[in-house]
């Protein structure tokens, strides 16, 4: 699997390169400056890109902008963002096109090489990988008009784990539920949010995150727990 690595910190870049090569990935190119990222991605067309949000020369969001520009030119180009900070705006922009193949992990919370390489493979396959802290920020209920207020406490928990790209079986294990209960919660979640359940899991997750972050929908009530699921 061919990887483009965009990271300006030399020690971290070398460590990531070594880790990925040891796991069987091929480093197709490395980028240390924001302006170089877009042409590199368009030229190399990697299986997945690992991108730091902040790159020289301004250390703001050059990495993210380059990745988004590349995905605009090559829809679905897999991108895994590594960041030191949770930024709802960055996560929203990554998810906005609904094409999948995106990830957002926090550097200080990637506990080991296996976690990172597993995330890369999932993103390369078109999946979605989000750090739980990023998910928590995206799913923050906010004001009384938030569509999240339509969900019960348990439905919100299911949605948060679902948004990490997990299967029903994995959600059931995490939350100590049966797969049947997870299926019922999932059906209820999409009904309440007005999102059709006929699409595949990954696209449904992306649609939910985009919808929730848009602030659309109104509901004056608050979350309650439904019995019997």
C-alpha cells in the first residue's frame, strides 16, 4: 500500500516512516511544506495520505487545505489527518463531501503502531476513522435546536460509537448490548434524524455527522430513554 506522508517534524516523520515500512506500507513520497502537498498527491495518487494539519510556511491549516483540494480533484482520495488538537471545523470539512475514506486522529492519543496501521487500512478501504474526542466534539448537543435532542441517551451513545466507523457487533461489544438491540437503536436513530437507512453504514455515518454539525432541524424537547430496546 502506497502512502504519502506530510509531516514537517523530522523526528516524527522518520518515526512514522519506519513504523509504516515495518508494517508493509511503501512510503511513496514525503512532504514537509504545505504548498507541496497538493501537487504531490495529484502526481503520486497514493492509496492513502497521512497529513499533519499544520505545515510550513504559516503553520495554520496548510496540510488540511492541501488534502481537501486533492480530494476535490480526486474524489474519495483517502486521507488520514493527524493533529495535536480537536477542531470541529477541520473534522466537518473532512466529512462534508460524504465520499468516505477519511480519518482524524490525535497524535498524543495514538497508543501504538497497530492502532495507526489499522486506521490507515480502514481509511484506504473507504472507511471512516475518528478519535473519540473528535466524535464527542462533533456530537455535542449544543442549543435546543440541535437534532441530537431527538435522541435518547442510549441512542446518542450508539451514534457516537457508530461514528467511529464501528460495526453493529463492535458497538454491541463496546456498550454491552445485543446486536439486535443495536440494530433497533440504529433504525430509530436514522428515523429520528430523517436519514434513510438504505445507504451503506459508512455513508450513513458520514451523513449523520454532516447533518448534526450543520445545526439543522428543530426540536423543543430533550433526550429520553425508550424502554424495550
